[in-house]
């Protein structure tokens, strides 16, 4: 009959020597030109732009990482245009973390890293006529009707 102590000791030793998987996500906001300023929301952190060094945020975890990002920039030139970028950075699920390969990598003695990096690239938001925006807001129930009366409840 096998002895339980060596079996348990072997199981604990195998788990202790096993490596781990780390997930790293990074988002970078490129440096803005001298005629622009704005705000970057990197996850739940607000950063003023321009920033030196350029704004960035990275997150590291043993679980998959998802980092939401929103960047707003306003050009300081006469046009006063606005640039915007919105996205989410997600770490990939590599082949070595999928069944049946994950069984072998659980006992790998080193650290395996799933890494991704994204650079935000804000684009110019199209300008619209204020009267057109107000008409669209009224049509969808986000503004009072033109007569000023209260909108009918839905």
C-alpha cells in the first residue's frame, strides 16, 4: 500500500515549484503638439495633457487585464477642433493558456507573460451645426420641445 506522506509531499512540492502566468497591459498616449491640450482617462486615472513624459499606464495581474481608455484633446488654434479616442486594452489569451497546453504550463518553473501594448491615436471629431444637434436631441427626447413645454413622459 502506498504511503500517503510521500505522495502529499510530492504534490505540494510540484505546486510550489510551478511558475505562474502574468498579464501585462499598457496604453500610451502620444505626445501632443504645442497647439493642443486635453485630458486622458487611463482606466480610472485622469491625466492632463500635454504631459512630460507622455501619459501612459500599465497594469500587471495574474488574471486577464482589461484597461478602458478615453482621450480628449482640444486644439488651441483658431479652429478649436476636438480630437477623441476611446478603446479598451485587453491582454490576449495565448495558446499556452488554452487546454490542454495549460496543464503543462502550470508546472513550468518560470514566469510566462501575456503582454499587450496600445498607443492611442485620437482623431478629429466632425463639427456639427448647433441647431442640427438641438433638433436631433429633441427628436430623441434629450431636450425640451421647441415650444418650451415639458416633454411628455414615456
